[in-house]
C-alpha cells in the first residue's frame, strides 16, 4: 500500500514491533510472528505523533512544540517502556529539572538540558515528511530536537533522520543518502548488520543508535526486512526500529497491507487523525 497518506506510520510500526525485544534482545531476523503478543507502541510513537501534530499546525513555535509534547504525554500516559529519566522530568516535573552540570533551574519552566540521547532522533520523522527542501528538513529537525536535546549530538541525530527521509521521499538512492549522511554528520555507515550485530549492545545515545539504524535500512530490500534487521541488532530495539522504519517507509513507499491492518487494531484513532492531517 502507498503510505504517503500516513506519514510517520513506518516509524510507529518499527517502534511497536521492536517494543517486546527492548529488554529481551533476540539477535536474529527470524522472529515469529512479526508482531509479538505483547507488542505495543511506546513513548517513541507518542513523541513522534507530538512532533507531527506540531508540524501539522501553522504555528511552529517552540512554545507550541512544548505544548504538543506535554499534551500527548499527558493524554497517553504510562507507555510501554516509559520515558527516559531526564525527559520524564522535563515533561511532568519541570520544577525538578537540572542542567547538564546538575544545577537546578529552579524557575519551574521547561528548559533544554543538553541531552545527546536518542529521543531526539526517534521523534523526528515528521520533519522529513513535510519539508519542502533539504534545508527545511534540517531546520525542522534542529527545532524538534533542541527544545530538550540541545547537545550537538542530539541535534545531529534528529537532523540526520529528517534529511534522510526528505531525500528518500524525493527519489535519492541509498548510496546518495549514505554519502550525504556520512559527509554531513560524520557517521560511519560503512558496515553491515552482520558485522555489527555480534558486539552491538544497549545504546541510549544518538551517536550509538542512529548509525546502526541507518545500516539496517541500507541492508534491507523492503520495508518489513528493514524492521527485522533493526530488531535483530539488539540494544534499544524499539528506538532502532522506529528510526529505521521512518526512513524505510519514505524510501520504499510501500508497507504491506497486512501490517497496516495489524496497526489499525493497535493504535488509537487520535494517532491516525494526526497522520492523516500531516499527509494532506
């Protein structure tokens, strides 16, 4: 099925499929069924939708982005896996928020806290789906990240995903995408999943998550295989597969109907409404 009607769906599918393996890594692509019995969308999907909701509106201020992130987090509480410690405080207890040196901000407001975590990359797919130029994709990726993840690596991770999705949407080859990402962001993408799988372990950083997610995409031949490869690497599987799935959807422009049907039973209607609005 042509999935341009549902931007970000690939990211949410990856997150959902990878959710059951985050703390139970399997290191193989041969897992059955594709959707585990307890597979659910996680915080990755909720924040993907929050950013999509922000981009779908004409007011793309940082204040509006903060509002959307807090709104979606409060309306879909206790996601599988939960939020990272610093981000959870940012969302729900800004009065406790500290800077990267450990100093309490103390004013009760939400501030960026210099995070380089992979949360900025996993929520950035909408930035690439709606941009009208590569420059706009980079700018939206930066905006979506720096409200929390204003460390250079946090910003870089989000921009790389936004840029790759924009390029994939516009027909760039895998090799041209690989070359651009390597040259622009300095990631080493000259490996295969088979090479990195044996030693790859848990990584919460952008710099440790984004490259393997790209490699899973580059090694794949279709959307489903990209998700299976991402999960097979181990580590933070829901986030890896979320990032990979976002790029793979834009590149392959097709997700099997049976996978979409499965997602219709697992996602709230509010998620579909945002994706449809973004795709108009």
